[in-house]
């Protein structure tokens, strides 16, 4: 699957781009995988019940035990797409992440960017947020255009705004909602099979799902390229990868991070 130069340029300029219908053939397969995942969550599950109704389910690092996810990782065009956007010869899976906001879920996704949570460094990275349901513009994920080029790493926080790392002196993400007119905010209505590609440093957030009947299921696959190295942070990262024994600065490799496209470098 060839990605246009326009989309590649958007990814590098805005830090995000919409890819219409690129993974439509994988919607039903991943929907089936998510039902298995929700029935049997993994060790890193985050399951938020709202105060009233609804449910916000999140889980990651289950590709090796859920066949539908594994098939997507190794057989879908996702790695090829990510490689073109990253301009990378090698494409490794960093992890997959399932996000389900059931109808009447009042819990929003706060503004944040992903890089500070991760145990990886490198500019060649890409998240593919694949819609498995129709998502209206009102409930769509939103992105701050160009925020991946601000040169800042914001404090990683939990949904209750508590710091992920004790005594972390990092700057908090700006209050985007109170000053939206000061930013170029990008967001799209999407259909099942549409994918939103964005950089790990792109600031993004999502509103609640106040629909009375429509689910908002998404499958995110996170990819890294040639320059990816393992990073040790202040504390446990998200995902934590407790079995990984790489040292800070070593090339990212090993069974947790399978090479899906490209030839391995020496020692990979």
C-alpha cells in the first residue's frame, strides 16, 4: 500500500494525518479480537467505570496471546504504512493498545502526548489509531497541529492528574481547552477502517462518548523505526515491559518488540 507524498508531508508537518479506508479489511477481525480481550483482559488492563453509566476499557501488550491481534501485526499493511510515514527501513512493533468507550461514558481522555510514558527514544515513530466504529466529529480524538515540534516533553500524568513519576519536575501539558483559539486543532469524523497516524510527541485528547447507543472502539498499533533505542525513565513506564533487560541507549530489539518489516541490524 502506497501512501501519498501529501500524507507523508502532513504527518511530518502537523504530527498527524488521516488515512481514509486503509485498514477496512481488518475491522471485523479486530472487533472479534477485542471481544476476546474484554472477556479476558491482560495484566495491564485499565477499566474505568464512570460515575453514572458507560465504561472506558483500555488494555495493551496482548498481541502474542490474541490471534486476531497477532495476525494484524504481521499480515496487515499497518507496518508498511508506518514505515513510509516514518521514512524508515526497519519497522518494529512497540506495542498495541485497545481503547473502548462504551455508550454513555462520561470519561474524557485528557490532553497529553505519549512519548514521556514510553521506554523508547527516537524520532522515527508512529501510532496508527484505527477506528472500528463510526466516530462523529463531536466525539473524535483531537490533535494539536505541530505540537510534536515544540521541543517539549510534558509531565506524564494519570487520568486523575496525579504524576506518573514521584517528584517529576516536568512542565504540565497546557490547558488546551481554555485556549483552543490559540492552537490549530485537528480532528475528523471517521468510519470503520479509517486510521489516524500521529507522532508520539503530538499532543492529543478525546471527549467523552455521550452517545446513547454507539460504541467507540479503536485499535492503536505503535511502531518505531531505524533510530529507536531503549530508554530508562524515572519509574515504571506505560507499558512497563518488566521482562526487558536492555540498557539505556541500546537499540530496541528482542521478542517484546518484533521486527515486522526490513532486515535486522547486527545483534537485533
